C-alpha cells in the first residue's frame, strides 16, 4: 500500500498533501478548513429556516401525486432525510438505483424505512452486463472516478422521475455538516459528464450504451433550466448531527450503521477502502473526518486515531469483498494487481463536457444567484 500517512497534515483538521491543491498558512492551517468554515458560517443563517422551504415544496406540489423526489441509498444522510420529510408532512417518492452492488444491510435498511414510513419506492435496476462493461471500460481507461458511473446514472434516474411526476424538487441528503469539506479535484471528476462516459466506453469497448440511464449536460440544462427542477438540501437548514440522526433511525427503524461513510455499497466500500489508497494514495476518510472535526462532532485526536486504522472494517471482510468484486467483474487477482500498479490517467485525456458545464454553472451563478 502506498504510504499516504507521510504527508504534511493540517494543524486544524486532517487534510493533507494528498490533495494536490492544498495550501497551508503560517500556522499550518489548510485552505480546505478556511473555505469550509467560511461557507459554514454563512450556512448557519439558514439554520431553523427550514419551514419556508418545506412550505414552498408543499405549495408547488399541491394536487400532485408527490411533492418531492428523495434518492435513498440506505446510507445515514438520505435515510434520515426521508424520515424528516415525513415528519414535515411532505409526500416524497423514494427512488433507489440498484447497480448490482447493494449490501444486504443496505437493502434491509431501505426496506425497513419505506415500509414503516409508508413511502412509495421506485427502484431502477441497471442491466448488470452493460454496467459491468462500463466499469471495465473505466478500469481500462485508468481514470480515478469509477463511481462517476453510479452517480451519473443516479442523477438521470432521479431527474427523470421528477419530470415524469411533474415534481419541482429533488431533495437530497447532501449536507455541510458531514460532507461540506470539498473533495480535492484530483480525487474525483465532474459527475454530469456523459461525454466522458461515452468517450471512454467507445474507446475501450466499442458497444453503444443502450439501457444505462446516461445523464448528459444537455439533460441537465433541460431539467434544471427549462423544467425548473431544483435540487435542495434540507439538512443544511437544520442543526444536523450525525450521532443524533443515527440514534433516531436506530430506535425507530432498527437501522444498522456502516463502518464508514458510503459503505452501504460493496463496490464503494472496496473502491474507497482498497482501490483509492492502493492505487492513488487517497484516503477519503480524511475529508469525512475533517468535516466532523470542523463541526465539533469529533476531536482531531480522535480522527487521527481513526486514520491509524485500516480503511477496511477487517482483513476478513476485505478478502471477502475482493473475491466478490473479482467474481462479479470476471477478473482474476493478476488483472486487479496489474490495474493497481498501472500509473493512472486523467479523465481529461478522453472526451469531456467539463468546460461547457463550468461555463453554464459560472454564468448562472453570476447573473441569477
């Protein structure tokens, strides 16, 4: 494993020089801390202002079957949001995208929630063979953001359900309290980049994408600016605390937590706990733990102790997941190791809509926000 612990570390959080654009001031405090705290202080003004948002969602959804769409993964944030939505009197359609990697625990958590809350659930099951081919194309392309496939398809599923039911709001579990520290640019890629997905798949597979719910920049323009479907984050409007949310879900819905954030998916667990640290020298726990430090939900010493542990819950579970992933991908151990040892490439080495997306986003923010 690459030794990603031998890095210059921020004196306030646990972000370090594995983030290529990190900058430290004279006190050894990083730009990620400063950016987060600046935005978080502004966000505090929204706290306790959730009622006007909920009232607007209800008003715009009047006489419709649903007034909002909530994507649920089985993870803590989206699960707690679904619970709150019902508490607030909203009428959500819960959506879930099954890409073939759900853990049994995630499936059980989702089932308990929707049944006890009496919420309709729409599940989109991706064609596994096509999804496997897309994943293999991304592995062959040697790019970092393999999870872009899931995130892109999830956006496609949710926006299209919103359009189908003429719903104006997709409310998400995204929040500053647990994930407001930005992922470094070298750890990820723009999710709404259908051209990048098409380009990579065409180069390394050659087959046309058929049933995969690909979401492009043009789909985004249509849904966001023509249909006026908006993504909102209600958890930013309340004093959201991870431990308090977990307590509520555990007591009311027999919710079972995961070791680390986003570990409700077998592949995500393997990607974050094995592939990223082994191949790229990246430990995403640093972002998640930094968030908890900066919001007072964890001390820096506690986070440092946590990072001394392996990013996998146990060696036994790592081996089980590795065998499972290799079997599902029709890979062998040598193919995995060859991939891990290869140098890696940038998403921009292939076709991309990133410049178009950034231009549209920046223009909209300049003139309309």
